[in-house]
C-alpha cells in the first residue's frame, strides 16, 4: 500500500506463481464485516531470471476508517495478506 494517513493511493501485491488465470481482488475487513472493494483483475506475469511471479495493483485514492484492514485475495492460494490502515 502507498498513501498518507487514512488515504490509500495505491495497493497491490504479487504471488509466486506464473501462468494464465492468476487473478486477484481487494477487500476490506472492518468491525467484523468483509466488503469487496474491487472486482477480480488479471495479474501480470513477471520473470526475473529464475524468479517467476504474477503481480497486480490498483489506483485507489480512497480514505478509510482508522483500523480498517485492506486485504488482497488471489485465486491460486488460500491466504489473503492484509494491512491495517491507521494514522
């Protein structure tokens, strides 16, 4: 995530996977509720020598309530890393 204070300008992530069909979306978790923030987006495959990954990012420019969790979900893994938004 990139931004200042409670405003997130950009968010994104990558996964150690390369190939067609890798997609991701963002969601928020706040006060025990999960809300979709974006739709599924195709990730871009990237290769750096032997390192292969898929990357995705969004321009958000949104302000969030303090303590909100912003999470990224990939369709090729069970995990969903999150970051908490705070001042």
